[in-house]
C-alpha cells in the first residue's frame, strides 16, 4: 500500500516537472527569506543592546527643561558649574559628574574644512562616558 502511494507521488512529480521545480524553488526562497530576516533582526537587536550597554547601566543625564517654544526657549535657566558641584557633593552615591556643553564649529586640517560638533567637559567625562584615551595625553582639571 505504502509502496503504491510512493510510486503514484513519484509519477506525479515526473509528469509535472516544471510545477515541481517551481514549488521546490518557492520553498527554498521562502526558507532563505525567513532565515535572513531572523538573522537581521537578531543582529539589529544585539547592536542596539551593545549601544545601550555602552552608555552605562548607572548613567543619568540631566538636561535643561522644555517650555513652549522648544528646547532652550522661553528663558529656561542654564545649568552652572555650581549646580554640577552641588549634585556631586549633596547627592549620595554619585561617582562622577561631568557637565558638558556642545557647539558647532568648523575644523580645518590639511587645507580642508569640516563642519563638526565640539563637546567641552571636565576630566570626569571619560569616566561617565565609559571612554578611554587611545593615544595622546589626558588633560587635567586645570586645563
């Protein structure tokens, strides 16, 4: 019984070779597409996790408030160095405070210009940003 069913199926595949080939091609493309999408999804998930963990698990970033008119609009007071020192000294468990300021600037090197973003901060920025110096000399608090 099983033999006759197998032979009938084999004869049906032989009589419809093009349809059998296209069905097999459909299955292969479908499986490859699913594998590709799952792999891309896992890679994107791992990349996002790596970026988030690179920020640090115990990092708190405080920015100025938002009022009508967008960020910095409506007379929102700026943080000062005294505010950063108060956070460092008056809040327990704070390992480092790194006040930063960002502004746009033009960088010139070898006769070429680049529009760039410049971040200014204290030496604690390296600790809070989980960064290390690849080459050169670390600047001091006085600098």
